[in-house]
C-alpha cells in the first residue's frame, strides 16, 4: 500500500512533465501558426508587388524610362500589403526589384523580401524570432499579330476551310489586350483589316472580314510580308510580341516593280502580266492612251522582252530580286525561271527585314494545292530546324499541313505558342 506522500509525488511529477512537454508543444503550435500566417502574407505581398510593377509598364513606350517608376510602384504595393511592424515583424528588407526585358521583348519584374517575425513561446528555447523570405516573378507581354493569308487561285477549293480555321485562331486572343490585323494576298497584297485592339468588339470585326474572303489570281508573297511588317511597325509597340502568321499553299510567283521600257515600246508601262510579272506604276500619261493598244501581252515571259529592258534588281517596295535563289550575273532577263526566282528572293528579303526588326514569323504551308517549298518557308520563319538558322534573329516555326483537314491544328499550335510566350 502506497503512502499518501508517494501519491502526491507522482501527481507533482506528472504536472512537471506536462509543463515540460505539453506546454512547449502547444507553444510550438501557436508560434508555428504565427510563422505560417506571416509567411503567407509575405508571399502574397511580394506576388502583388511584382504584378503591380509589371502592369505599370506600357508596351507602347520605350522601356528604359519606365523601369524606375515600375520599381517604385512594386515597393509601394509590397508595403501596402505587408506594413512595417506587421505581426511585430522587424528588419523587413525589400531589395531593389529587378525589371528586365529579354531579347524577345518579355518584360519581367522580380521581387524579393525578408523579415523577422517575433515569436511568443520559442524565446524560452532561445529562438525569439523566425526569419522569413519570399520571392516572385511576373512576366508581361502583349501580342500584336498580323495574319498574312494566301488567297490565290489555287486556294479556291479550300477557301472556306481557311476562313473557318483563321476565325478559330482569332478567337484565342483577348479583345482590348492583344492587337490583330489581316493582310491577304493574290498577285499583290491588301490590308483587309487594320490592326486594332477592338478586333472582336469593333464594327466590323475581324471575323466579319474573314467571312468575306475570296480566292483567285497569283501569289505575291513579298508584298504580303512587306505590308504585314509595315502594320506592325506602325503600331509602335517595341516591347510587345510582334508576330506575322504567314499562310500559303504554293511558292511565291508574283513580282511587282517599275519596269524600264525599251525604246519604241508600245506598252507604255500600262501593265505587264506575264506569269506573275506586274508593272507597279504606269506613267500618268496613260490616261490619254488607248488602253487596249497600250496593254502588254499577258502570259508570255518571252514577249515581255519586246517591251521592257529587264527585270529590275529590286521590286516596287525595295525588296531585292537577288539572294535566296541564284540568278545569272548581269541584267535579269524575262523567263519563267527568272520570274519565279525574283518572286521568291523578294519574299525572302521582305521576311528578313521583318525579322531584323524583332518580328517573329510563323509560316504554314498547305500541301494539297500546287505544293509548297518547305525549306523556303522554314527560312522565312527562321525555324531553328532550318539548316541555315540564324540565331541572331527571332526564331519562328514552320508548320506543314498536308491537307485542309489538318490546317486548323497548325493554326491552333501557333496560337498556343504565341499565348505561351506572351504570359
């Protein structure tokens, strides 16, 4: 039989063990909850700060003058969400945020913060505070996109499919943030829909314009690439993602230039239409000439040499007739081979000028009508898979669609890629 003193000692021992084990566990739980809550607020504050800094950057302005205000706004947002002394915190530190722009014009705001939070029970064990850190990165990039769509004669059978697939592509982008426009081309190119941020809400919409698309005539690729480039240049948003989506079902075979007349020519520069050769700027006196007599013969390259001296070294817009496809030295004579060569060279030169301005080009080749030159479209896009890929210029991608049923997949893959690098 135990004495009453032994029972009292056991109770006292139980109480002491409770104080030494249970209470520290309770204190640890409380201090752990404080630390967890403080960490959550610190992380949220850094996230909000980085996002606010990125949103303050205007894609339509030069980047460098905006960095200092963006950093200031980010720090202000941090302290608005994590005030000094919050939860008895001390030594709160917010290093100067990093605001950078990449070679592909992605604006990135990086934030870091740290603080010491006062604990309530852990000081007993020699840990009066807990040190917390958090970081966040926010990237911003708006997209300006020009669709350059081939509507030449070979597209007549699948024109409706192209319209529908292009509409699905457009639907992936955001009205009031992204900016879309439309260029279509046959023998020459036309700006069907000027780039705008209200491409879905304006009148007409880009979809309305696409529904009216009709197909016929030659393939003036150089003019289309030049006009798409011009549209993006006119937008003047150097920090945006500027993209041309170039679709064709054939090779370039349209070359427009100011052709020099030979002495005694009865063509008078009215028009030269022989296998994709076009005279861009006839003399003003043409209005006083019988147009039927002034017209040059169509369909025969050889006959054009009876009226014009040679194919010019540059097209009407200054794109070079030489480059990608080799040509003999000296004056460029009229022939089907030379006509095709200068058309392709001018298109490649137009694409090169766009890439040098930081524009990314995606190309789609539809193989069911007339065939496409895959290597040429890889070169236009500066696809990393191309044998002569130029790492100094923006790299796009070439998509091949063997038939019209796979065209939508190509458009959607490009849309997904653009959206991924815009975020």
